[in-house]
């Protein structure tokens, strides 16, 4: 049996459609005859698709040479359109881009007569006064094709990638669509409690099913319909599953188009006494000497990792100063490998310091190494090339690189294997985490975009989507770990002050305070009349949800039992144990602030429709926020005034400006893949600037109301003096 290949941490399967290929889901009666409905899919279109008309969903049929359309969601020259019967709906806005994963959706609410189109969770079109007659056609549901008059597939074939599809026999709310566009994993197909119409007051809206009638994620092999409905899944005319590995392509064989990444900070440089580890995933497409993966130095390199030609493959060579070693094993072309170069400086016996090279987590070579280093402060670290003695780049890389990490400690074999498939959240040893699986590429450890440069001109080079192999958000191999165990310890002292008296939740005073604040945000992009209607519905919706779930009015429950103090957070979806500590170890003040910060952050993400990882994260998030002076001040200021949606969301603007938002979101959304995290951050920033609030109002109103309830539960020993100083154990 031959050895199975290993794949990078970010990799998944998807369906590729070419030529006349499409997918059929059969004609089960459950996927037709809808009164209200929702259609959703992850799509990635090719350049050809963007110039033509392609079908994401099609359930149509010809009767007496007349086409009848039960429902059809398609993309016409980059514009998302929906067709039913002889009615076609679309927005003039062109949201669909080539070579980019995007989430498209269409919803129809029969009771309200509203048809909506979405892209990436953002509302594109909302048509009122629409009326459809439910019908069931004897036609299979297709993805990737439509029919001719003989009910056979014709042109307008989809030529691109399909990641997942969902069909519902209910109308999903705007908040749920946004949630669906971000969530992955086991909660991807969850129905939140924010339905567009309350079934208890509108019996006609009650559905026989409360889950999708079709739900297929092609990232899971073999693909199954997790809706529980016995739908078939048939890949027609040779459609294939492909294993999709996001990364950036380096075109080293074409010198005139060769590109590289250049970055400079003192932290990238090493000295004779510097321990370090450099690791990452790469794939080489050429059997050529001197292909550089990463380097630092002009001519004489501080360190370099490169490939050398060996028969029909390559060998990995790595150096630290004049110390050099080789993998001694041929690496196949067009195959992903993980490398790690680790230097362990031993202060007491420098002559016993070691340089190690690992491939796929296995130690390939180890030498004693302690040569002098020509540290060249001011010279850039380069990915995909190396500088010569006069600082000109050459020795370009041929292939793809997914990521490279730079650590200021030495990793042994166990640590190398740990970080092959995991990413540190908040580790002081991680100097940089170059992520080349997203566009634009970014150093996620420092939240700094990476700049590509062109050969010869040395000018910054715009990288087109053609250079990026994309993937949709997914949970596979996307676990985020931290090397540090963080605990809060000690009874801290704080000044006792009074916190502002808040209005009674859902009172007229409370309603007007929230409306006034949010209207300032959304006013420029939505008419007053339209916003007022949406706000009134959302406010009443939020009140009904909290009235029906008594847990939400408790927010935090404290239990002191058998010498242990526990804090239980009552989240939107379930209860979470957020802290368990020895009774008396932490002051009442500290416990209260931990609970407040937990709801401020976790509740915000739950209002987005996400499912944060709460257990074991409260202390880390608390310390991250109160350890930053600006964030701590903003936290205190929040409690000094009336707590509303807008000033609570404004707190996240401070987190973003202080560059700790990314870390906090990573801690709390450990189950999401890297691209989903980037999307969440983008949406949060959009919300902070007032662009995304309308569809999520009810969830945010609940969130702000719970913050008020927490201040009412404040027992007098804490206040606007702010969270107490803490110690890290």
C-alpha cells in the first residue's frame, strides 16, 4: 500500500463543475410546493461564468413548449437574479466576483409578501407586495444547469465550484442569512429564534418542518443530506469532487512576472544567541535549483530555507548563517509539504546548541551549530525569493505557499507537529504568522497586510485573485490553541463608586434611547420611515424572545458551593460554565466584571447568530481587555452612561483600533476556519461603522438589554472605577 499524502491545515473537498456538468437532487416532494422558502449556497465562479448566465438552483419544467418555473436562482453577468413563473427579480448592483467564494441567498415570506436577495449576508433587494401561487412541478432540482423545451440540460452550465446548498420551506430572516453566511461546522444549519414572523401570533406561518428540506455540504465526504429528508445527490456528466487547498501562487519560472513578499521589523532578525523556529506549508511545481521559500539577508543570509534540484524532485536545504543542513530526502513535485527549521541556543554550553530541520513533522537532520551571524538590521525578510549582495531579488520560488510562522523559541518534534495543524491565538513566542490563504495576504499575529513586489522594478505589485486559490469558510483542521494557561488570582482592591442608574428594559425610555442611538448610525443609508418600521418590529421581537426565556433575564448565575464559586452565563442558545474557582480567591468586584465582559463580547457574537466557544475562554478575554488601557477606559465609560446598542457596539471600535479585536474573536470562535474569522471581523467592522445593523437589530437589542440587567445586579462593591487590576498565573 502506498503512503497516503498529507495535506495542509486548511483544506477541504468541494464540487467542480465544467463543460456540461451539473448536480441533481431529485424531485422529492419536500423540495417543492413551497408557500414561503429560502435558497442558500456557497459559490465560486470562474472568469467564464462571470460573462454568462449560470444557474445555482433551477426547478423548472416545460409543458406544451411553455416553461414553468417553480423557482430559479441564477447569476447573470455577475448580477444575482431570482425567477418564479414569469417574474424575474434582481438588483442592478453587481456583487458576484470571479474566483471568489461568496454566499448567495433568496427568501420569500408569503405572509408579508416580501422577496429578498442576499450576497454574503448583505441584503441586495427587498421587493414588497409579492404574491406567488405554490406549485409542484415534476422536475428534479438542479444546481449548475437549466432545461430546454425537451426538459434536457442546455447551455448556461455553471463552470466553477459549489461548496454547499440549502433549501428551506420557511423564510429565513436577514439575521439568520447573515449567520448562515458565517457559521460552519455542526451549527452551520442551525435555526435561530429570530424568525421573521412569530408562529404563536400567526398560525398560518407555522411550518411542518423547522429544519432545511435540503442541506448538503460537499466538504464532508461522502456528502450526505443532513436535513433528514431522503433527497438524492447525483453528480451528472462526470462532475468531480476536488480537494481544495487555499494558498498563494508564486510564478518563479517567469522572471518578468515573478513576485515575492517583503517585510521588515527588528523581530525578524536573529543574533548568535537567538533561538527561533520557522515553519510553514508549501508545494513546488518545478525541479529547479535555488527556489527560496523564506530568507533574510543580502548575500550572506541570516537564515534561508530553499529547494535544490534532485532528479525528478527537490531536496530541502536550510541554513542559519554558515550552518547548513539538508532534508536528505527527495520531495515530490506538486505535493504539499510542511517544513520547520528550529535553532535551540543553549546559553551554558553554546557549543551544544542545535539546528534541526523537520519535514512533515519528522526530524530529518540535526547538527551542532553556533556560527557567528551577520545580523543585517534594515534588510527585509523575503518570502518567495532571496536577495543578492546588492539587495536585488532572485532565486524565485515556483509553486504555492499557504502559510509561514516565525517563532522566537525553538520547537522540538512534538511542538512542530502540534503547530502543523493548529494556529496560536495569543502567544508571545509567535512573532509573525504569514497567512497566504486569504486575499489580501496578512500577518495575522500583527494584523498587518502583506505587500507583494515585482521583479526588476522592485515596485509594489497588486496581486490579482488569479494568484489566490480560494476556499469557503469551513471547520476542517481549523482549531486554534494557546500555549499559555491563564488564570486570574488574588483579591484585588478597587474604589467603590456608583454606577449610572439604567432605564427599565423595554420601557419607553429604554426604547427611545436605543432608537436615537442606532438611528444616528443607519440614518444616512435608510429612510426614517423604513428604519422606524424595522426598529419597532425588532424591538417587539426582542421583548417577546426575552419574555419567553427567563434565563436571558438572569444573564449570569453565581453558585457558591463546597468551597467553589462558579459563574454560569445564560447565552442565547444555551448555558455556559465560564468560571470555576476557589471561593474567596476573587473579589465580588472581579467576578462581576468577568461576567459583564463575557456578556459584552460573547453576547455580541451571539447577536450576530454565531456560536462562540465560551467555556475556558472568559478569563483570557477579560485579561486581554482590562490589560489594554484604552479598552479598559472604554469599558468603564460604557457603564457611566445609558447602555444602548450603539455605544455598546462602539466599544468594539476601540478593540479594533487597539488591535485586540482579532485575538478576542479567535479565542471565542475557535471552531471557525480562518476565512470565516476574517469575514466575521469584516462584518464586525461594518457594524461598528453602521453598515450592517438593520438585519440584526432584535439580537442586538436583547444583548444591550442584558447588559443593563447586569448593571442592575451590581451589588455595590464595583462601579465605574472599572475592572480591578489583575495578576496572571
